[in-house]
């Protein structure tokens, strides 16, 4: 396992802290213009540049706190040919990120096995903050690739204008 972390221009000392505390982590620095989707793609490109035969790729948003069994749940939910989405709850116990009823998912905690990557490639680099996860889900659906939930694997606070997972806007 190898961690590729994108720091998109933070000025709070994050890069130096990560490099000091976690020297094995590959830090990719951005200029503040990457946001979620382009940052995720940049990390994925860095992973592929290092090695082409990873077992899979875990998308993990920076505000996600994983449970101790999260990785085991993500791997157990997968038959290695489908995308696995980890559900995330807020402090009230409401699932705020994960699977949506329309077959899409939020990309805060997603495991993409190698076989899926080999068929779909990476997320689109044309998006900045949003929609790359939805685009990837639609590509998977068109390709006949399943998307499954691993259940709740961690916590994250929802953003005020995020779409609700079961429809509408919160």
C-alpha cells in the first residue's frame, strides 16, 4: 500500500507536517486550482507513474475519518470487478456521503479495483470540484460495471448545499 496525498496550495504547514510525520507518503503539491476532482486525478496519475499493477485505488476525501474496520469492509464488499462506495455519517448519524438512489455516488470514500480501472481508466480531468464522481458512476453503468456499498465506514460532515443522497437538496 502506498499513500498519494494532494495538497492543493494550503498555507497552514500541512505539507511540512505530512513530510515530517509520514515520510513514506508521496505529497503532490498543487497551486490551489485543483479542487477535489483534479486533485484526485493528480494523485491517481502519480500512483500509476510509480506502479501500474496496484490491486486498486482508494479515493479518500480530506475531511473523512475512517473507522478501524473501514478498509476491511471496503475489500469484503468487492468481488474485484465492481466499484465499492463507503458510506459516511455526520455527527448526527445521518449518512451524508455514499450511494445515491439514482445509481450515482459521492467520491468521498470509493475503492476502484484494478479490473475496473483497466476498463474505465481514471476519473475525468476536465472537472474541477464536482461531477467527476457522477461521471465515473455513469461510465461504470454504461460499461455494465456494478457499484456496491460497503456500508458505513466512517464520518464526515456534509456541506450545506450538497445534494441529499436520497434526492433533493439539503
